[in-house]
C-alpha cells in the first residue's frame, strides 16, 4: 500500500469529463425510460389527468435546488458534494447524516429496484417463458447484472461515459418514438392545456404526494456533480450540466406523459394510467397497443437498459461520495482507496455493488411487492437531503448576499426550493403512516413509512456509532492531515 497526493487530492483523474459526458451521466442516472415507466401510473393514481401538471410541479423544487447545487459547487468543488456542503454549513453531524447517510441509503435502495427491473425485463426478452415471474431467477440475474456493471464502473469514467452515450440514446429514441406513435393513434385525445395546470390539483395532500413521486422521476441528475473534480472546468461545468440535464428531463417527461394520457386516459380500468394493476409498469403495458408487438420489444429493451444505465451511474457517483467522506475522515480509510491505473474508488465501488446485491436478495426473499414501496420511500429520502442541501446554500452564503444576483441565486431561489422539499417531506411522511399507502403494511402502519422512517432512524443510530469512531471529524468537521492522503492499491 502506498500513499501520494495528486492534482485532485483524492487520486481521481482530473480533466477527464467534458460537458457532454457530464450531461450524459446525469441523464443516465435518472434513467428516464425506467423512471417514467414506474412512476407515471402512481402519479395518475394521485392526481388523475393532471399527471403532466404534477410532472411540471415536481420540477419546480428540483430546478430551485439545482441552483443551490450549482452555487455550492462553484464555491466548493468536491466529489463529496452535499456531504461537504452540509458539513460546512450546518456542522459534521448534519453533514454525515443528511449529506452522507441519507443519499447513500437512497441510492442503495434505488439500486435494488433498478437491478430487479433490469433483470426482469432481460428475462422477459431473452429468458424462457415465465422466468420473469420467478423471484429467484430475477434476483440471480439482478446479481449478475450488478456484478458486470460494478466491474465496468471500476474500470474508469471514460469507459462508463462511452457506454452511457449508447444506453441514453436508445432510451430517448424509444420515448420519443412512443410519444409520436401514441399521439398519432386513431382515437387519441387532443392534448389539453388544462392537463398542465398545477393549480388545478385538488388539495395539498395529493399535490404533496405527486411532487414526492415526481422527485423520484427527476432524482439522480446531481450524480454528475460527484465527478466535479474530474471535470475539465470543475467550478462551472458541473453546474451547467446540472441545469441542462434537468431541462432535458422536463421536456422528455412532459412529452411522454401528455402522449400517454392522450392515448390511454387517466381511468382506473383497462389501459388507463390510473389502473392500479399496471401502475408500476405503465409504458411497458401501453407499448404493444401503441407500437405493435415487434416495436414494443424495443420499449422493453429501453426500460431494461435504462435501469442498467442508472445502476452504472450509481456505481460511478456514490463511491465517489464515500471516497470524499473517507478523505475528510468521516468513513474508514478503505473507502479512500483509488485504483492506481483506473483512478477510480475501487474499494467503495465493489462494496456498493456487493451491498446492493445482498439487499436485492434479502428483499426478494422478504416480499415481491417492495418495488412500489421502495420508490415511494426513496422520494421521502430525496426530499430530505435535497431540501437540506438547498437550505445549506442559503445558510452558507447568508453573509455574502450583497448583489441582486447572489441574493436571488444563492438566497431566494434555494430557500424556496428547500422549503418546498421539506413541506413535501412532512406532509408525505404523515400520509405514509396510513396502511393503505403503498403495497405493504405492518401492524397497521404503512410499509412505505416504515421503510422511510426506518432508514432515517437507522441513520441516527449510525451517527452515534460514527461519532465514537471518527472523533476528530465530528469535533472539527475535518480529518487528520495524514487521513487526507489518498491511498492507492499496489
């Protein structure tokens, strides 16, 4: 084992990520084809034919939060992103919990759902009849997919970005083709401007639920910022890529959502988007009548590669967050190990892939209905750490809001975004206690609430354990000088 400082201070390959690669990584992490497929039906269940309005409404806090990410990245470009920023603003306890534990946990849970979907779609396309309905077969293929993608992520960003170009292109082409075909089908309703009116949503409860669901649809674009120390212009490019990727996502989702609603309507039976029987798989169900069976297979392939692309980006971004935490003395030094040739956080990448595989097997054994509840639970975690990051921006810059530009971009907009996120978090947490919320319950309490609240409670216990282990970090928010040196594997 050897140690050395380098141009990034962490052993990563500086200047290796351009703007297009950053946008591609951000979009791929969101997994547009997969995300809209597993979320649009739940949104329609909440707000009916105002699903496109909910997509628009859910974008508002995401956009406002994106400004916070951009401004904080300009000030502190660090692959630890929200962990570093929240620590600098609110202290090490908040940084470790809201900036470390919460996003890492959300990513891990999301990876299990992504692996399950990718494996199920792959078996449906290539496996024997009925294989996609056997949980054991799905889990086995999911573990295999995780293994291959973990190997690929460990090989380096350039290779991962090249693969993402192909996977992302297939997704966007499939969504655009589906949208055009759905709008052109005989009997499809003419799109209405009323579908895009967020003010028409009936009540704060359905609105908060829809926004939380839509947070999942947009979640992931910030993964590209974890590569900021490997970007060619670390202060500006990641922020530009973040805003650009969110705008591309908005256009893609609105077009797809409006097209699906025009073709199928928002009813709770038949092909309607509000039919609970296919709420978690809307586009896959609509693809055959819209595209015909041969082209419908391409849609299923797009969903499969979409989930795989998001998995790959999780395996790129999340280990870099753990790397930063280790370098700052908030995690064991093993997570700071960087491969000497590939210049990737090798230990963290393998550890994350292994943990996701283990969780996938565990949840498969426990329940076949975890996918929908996992998505709803992740929305709660997203609102928590996005909202905290937005408020961290306001607090960190509070004494420097002298110009109109800084007041708006570093103060007003992030504050509004943070308050919207936290309001959605509080209201949704209240609603999730209902056992009818989601697919599972335990002793009269909703399974979604137990997953979300349980994750946060486990994080509180983890903070107590971490404080005993990483005393210098929790005392000062910094590591020992020796801990800042990057370790590389011989």
